[in-house]
C-alpha cells in the first residue's frame, strides 16, 4: 500500500491552504505546505509527493487577473517539474483560485499549439464577489478520479472571477466534471444557482486521464456534515459532508497503486 503524500502549494494571498490540508489529512494523506518560491529554489521537491493541491484564495492579490501571477511563476519557473509530475502519474486538484491558476498555466485545459489560452475564468456576471452555497451535478461519464461515486454535491463558492468562458469549439472538447444546478438537479439554471454565469453551467473540468481536476466551488469547506448551513435541521445527518469523498477518492486511488 502506497504511503500517500500531498503537497499544498501556496503563494502570497493563498488563504484556503489550512482547510485543504485538513481535508486531505482526514482522508488519510500526509500533507506538507510549500510556498511556490520553495519549489523554485528546490528547497522542496514536487517529485516527493503523489498529489499536488493548489488551494483557493487570492494569490498575489489577483493582480492583473485572478491567478495570473502565480500561473506565470509556475509556467515559467516550474514548468518542467510540473510536466514531469504529471507524466509520472501525479494527481492535481485546483480549487477556486487553483482553477484559475491551472487554466492560466496551460495545464487545464492545455494551451493551443500556438501558446494561446483556450479557456479562462472571468468576472462574475453579477459584477460582485459571490459567496453562497451551490448545488452541483457530477457528470457520470467523466473520467475524473476525484468524483468517482459522487452524483451530486452541495458546497460553497467564494469568488469574483469564476465564469468559465471559451469559444464553442473549446467548450465541446472540455471534459466537464461538475455543473451548477438547482436544488432538484435541473441544468441550465440562471443566477443565483449558477453564481457566475459560467457557460454551460460549468463548475469544474478535468483532463483526459481524469488525474487533473479543477473546480470553482470549495469541497474542502464541506467535509463534515456540521458544516452544512442547515445541519441542525437534517433529519438523517450523513457521516461526512458532500465534499469529503473528493479527497478520499484521491487518497484511495494513490493507495491502490
């Protein structure tokens, strides 16, 4: 059985690293946190871990655009290390700001052959920061390792730039993992169920292998049922919160290697 080790990558302005580390620890993984500069200076090695998590927050104050500065640092100064990590079968999850970073790094989705970015996350249609709970439906045909066995989730969002935007050809090619729905699971919902106006209601995507997953909502903020906003009214409280299986799926997958 593999010993599971997760690296939580942070930068100035990251603020969800502790919750993300806790979620992975509760799922059975050892965790370590590393500032992006520690990897650049080779004080810590990405190759020592099987899972890389890029948590939420406002890296570098979201200057220029959300996640852009951290994405440039990772692409230009850690690109080879990241590519080797992915090629060797590592798991990657980007949550909220982490999704923005992965998109602007060209990891998910990959840049076009000419180096242009095919998809981005831009300002919410509401024109304001959205902090609310949302319903998600998991695509049963998705290869995503992190969402195996999950049908629906109820988790919070907290972002100002979460709208998935891409041209029609790119949208058709995306491996959509989770979409925003209403409480009954209906698609094609408007605001506030779709909190940012994302095209096709997209809340999260993965790569073809299912090993790289990025989503705007925060599964690490609902790993205990007591984190549910109405937990005292639940007639049959579940053992865990809806987001917990995202982390146990990753850990169990590594253990099975």
